[in-house]
C-alpha cells in the first residue's frame, strides 16, 4: 500500500471539496509541462497510470498502472492506493471499470502475444468481485476496445470486429451488443445478449461509450480512419443520431454526464483542418441537449508533445478524472491521473 505525500494530498483534498466556482486559471506561462504545473482547478492524483474510472460512490478511482499491467485503486480521502489485481497471475489488463454494485469489469487477454495482436484480437471481458483477491471470472466474450456500463442497472454494451470473431464477422464489419450482468451462486455471467447496431469500414467502426436517457440510448464513437465522430443510437429502434461529425476533425467520445445532457470528447478541434497527426488533442465538453458551444476544458495540447485524454465524469457530475498522455505514443498510454473540478 502507498500513500500520497503531503505535498500532493493537501491540494487533492482542496480540489475535491472545492465549490464549482473554483478557478478557471491556466498553467503559468513559464510552466515546462502541464503535469508539473497544472491549472488551479486540476490536481494530480498519481504520477503514473492510465484509463481512470470513478467508483459508484465517487470515493475511489480505479485505473491501470500501465497498458498490460495491473488495476490499481486510490482512496480519494486518504490518498492510499492498492493493487486490485495483485493476488493472482495474469497476462496484463488494459482497462478497469466499476459495475453499479461495486464489482469490477476488467478487459484483458488470457495470454500476451504482442501489444498490437493482443489488443486487437484477444481481449476479453472479466468480472472481479469487490474486495476479492481474485482471480476474476471470464464472461465468455471477446471485446473490441472498451465497454459501456450503465450507472442505473447491471447492463453493459461492447463491440466486436472481424479480428475477435472472424468466423462470425466479415472483414471490415463491426457490431455493438448489449447484455445484463447476472449472478448465479455468486458467479457473474452475461444474459440477454442483443445486437444493437452494425457498421462497415471505411464509413465506420463502432465503439460504445455510455448509456444515456434512462439507458434508452447508447453514445458511441464512429471511427472513420483517420478521423472519428460522436454518434448515438436508440437501442430499441436502432435509430442513429449524429452529435458531432466534422469532415477533417477527430472527435472520440469519452465519459458522459450522469444526467445525459453532455459528454466529454477527445478532440482535435483547435488543431485546424487538414491535419492527420493529431498532435493537438484535448478534452472538450459537447452538449447533447440544447445549443451550447463546444467547450474546451483542458489545454494540455498547448505544450508540445502532450495531450489530455480518457476523461470520465464523476457520479455527482461535478468533476472529471483524466490522464496525461503523449502525442507520439499508442492510444491509451498514460503518464498520471488528474482530477478537474468543473466550473
């Protein structure tokens, strides 16, 4: 177990208890990088890690120590951290998220081949019971990238492509499914698996992100390499909505607010048109209801080589957790977990 030093713990408590009117100030002009000198409404929790996730009670944040590493949890009141996946042998995980009951969904492979093959072909869904030393229970499904988890019920959504199931999906096709996580004798399983939407490259490769509107809609990313769009699909009717689609802009949707009125986006909006290297990625707020402006929340991209990514919204809707990243590294690789208090 580790504990944050007083120099970090004091600012952490202050930010997590601050009123929403907390400052909008940016990092000092003399700052070398945003990790060492974040703006006043941002606090660094740890100097390592990636892909944060809020616990249902907002008292803890789980995150990955590194890609193909261990899941870690930090207690926000004390700054204590502990390994969630340190009690059993594994090939490394890529993601960790909470179910509404406090159990953890892990995404990882049974064996490690190489970073590209394992990520694209072999990642599976697992559930680790809260407080259990493990090992986790496999849910019997491979997964493409991430999983959407309802805040309201034990319901999840994920996508598959040809890479995971070549016997069922032709090359270039992707599909989104939903299912309920149920328990029998304490063992988790998936039930009532349903197909929601299919798409084909190059127009779109699907990845679900969040449920909204009382779980009637799924917000998802449509990847049209090298760009991406923010979309939604009504689960019952399969009617698709476009929330942000700009011809030469990268917009990957991330965490959605608890009330479903807005979502967070990794966007190249301020990079300008015609660029495909995406050296300027930051976190923006996109309103799904009303006509408010597309709002930039971080300015990591003002520092050459840096980006802010993988943001998720707290269950009280007042804060976001995100990671610091590098523009020349693989998507998802992080260099520390931060919390931003929304104005």
